[in-house]
C-alpha cells in the first residue's frame, strides 16, 4: 500500500474518497467529437485510471498507463467505465488531457468545497477559530539546456540562467503556479491555482505577485474567501500594495518579513533596545524554546496608510541552534493575533510547502508529467492536489492521531 505523510492508502480511504472522486469525473464534459464512432474508451475510464493511479503513487504518465494494464485493477474498477476496456496507450492519455478544460475541473471542485464547508468537514482545520489560507508558488517542469541555441520553450515558460557569463552558462525553462490552500493540523485543502504567464507577468523577481492577485480576485468571485479568515505568505509578498489587496477582500494578511525590507526592519531594529522579550515558552513535542517580542504602531511603510505590527519569534532548537522570524500584519489585528498564534500560522505555512508541495513536486514528479502543455500541467497539478486534499480530509475524520501537532 502507498503511504503519504504517514497515511496508508487502504480500502478505508477509497471508500471515503469514492463519492467525491465519482462526483468530479461525472461532471466533466468529453471534449472529443461525440459523433466519432472510433472513440473506444470513455472519458470516465481515462480519468479513473489517472486519479486512482495518482492515489497509488504513479509518478509519470508511463506509470499511469502501466497501472491501466493491471488486470486486478481493471476487474475491480470496471464499474467506473461500464465494463468496457481501458486505454493502454500513453499517447492516448496525453492527447486526451491536452483537450480537457482545467476550469471545468475547478468549477465543480469549488461547489464541492462549499458543500464540504456547509457539512462541517472543514471545521477541524481551524486554529483557535481562525481558518488559515497559505499562499505560495510551486515550480513545475524545470528543464536545463546546456545548448542555449536549441532551447525548447512555450509561451508560458519562464527562464533563468545558471552561471551567467561563464563558459558553462545554461538556461533553465520552467513553469510556476501560485497556489492557495486552506491549512490546518489535519493537513491542507487545495483551493485554487493560477499559472504565471510569461508575456503578461514577466519573469523577474516578484512577478509571482501578479499571478497571485489574479488568483485572489478569482477566489473572491467564486466565494472561496468564505472558507478562510487569514492568508499567510512568505517574504515575497511583503509590501504595502499586497497587504492592501488582501485586506480589500476582508481577509487578514500575515506576511513573513526579512532583511530585504529595509524600512520596516530598520524601525524594528531601532526599537529593539526598548522592547523586551516575553518569558520562554517551551514546546515539548517539537523540542523548541520560543521567545517573542511585539513591535506595534509602526509607520515605516510610507505607501501603507495605516499602522503595522510586527511579531518577532526567536526559536532555540534542542541542539542549541537559534533562528528568528518576523511576521507583519496591520495593527488593527494585534489584539487578535497573539504571538503564539502567529507562530503556528508560520509553522502551518511551512508544513504546507515541505509536505504537500514537496510531495507533489518531488515524490509525485509533477514536473515530468506532461512537459510544456499548459492545460495538461494545470490539470495534473489539480488532480494531484485534489487527491492530497482528500487524504487530509480522511485524516481529519477518521485518523486524528495522524494530525499535525496541535497547540493552544
């Protein structure tokens, strides 16, 4: 049996997952010509093989095709495609996925999320009554070319050079997607994705924020902000414009801040000698000691009209090593966002990057699935995060002992 983050994929999981899995595949229209009598395999047979293959840890289209040839699988899953045969050609799977519409999957999934929320299934993901969204980017299909004269790229490819100006200079093409997930102790719930578009966004540092803003606007239009109260981001998003954008949707922004943000960091450094640390807080499960400082009523971001608050967290690990993190948010939320709560927001966002994104990108090898075809990349990212979402929901409902550490 396949294991993800300590979760064994057993018959119990499939029994839980089946209604949602069947729901999503039954609402996708077949893009192929319906009057084509040569269509030997149903759309549901293709989608069933792909999704169940991902559940079993398929890491490439080839492995998905091999999964479709498994006699035991075909016998047990024949009801999904009316007993008909299953395609066993890699080209057949690839060609079909290129024709599918990723927005059709997302539209049905949005309805599913609202239904899950109304049923109370998302309640275990709240932390002290707050529902936490994590916004981050994931890179897909990285390919390095040693011969820069023969770079094969598409309109969505971003590029960067390695060892620029040297004899070993190489160019890397890659896709990057902004992803918003609901995070909590049972795991994460995928919400939406937005790919960076090279022509519209550019490829310079910070271009991810343009895709993120499109993503937030679509989340708002689809009422998915009803599922969260806070959005946590890394330091890439630490500017007045992005904080204002998040607030405009009625959501609390909590953003990591680093040395690159000179004005705010200088203001905090100037105040450091006047602000003392809290008493030490020891986490016995993580074996980490914490101390906190709060810097309030900051005005160093001139383009942000209101005051800001920064929570500084010092961590001392069991081996004696120390590290520091600073998180910024609007001053109006200071009484609500206690330091220990901000600390947990940071841990959950980091666990999302380490667990779900690393699992999707490295263990499941998203970047090797379908090369440059944009629709295919979006669909496979959706399907992988869709599967991971229901692992998290299964843990929340049936295996609470596997949940991530709880606090407070």
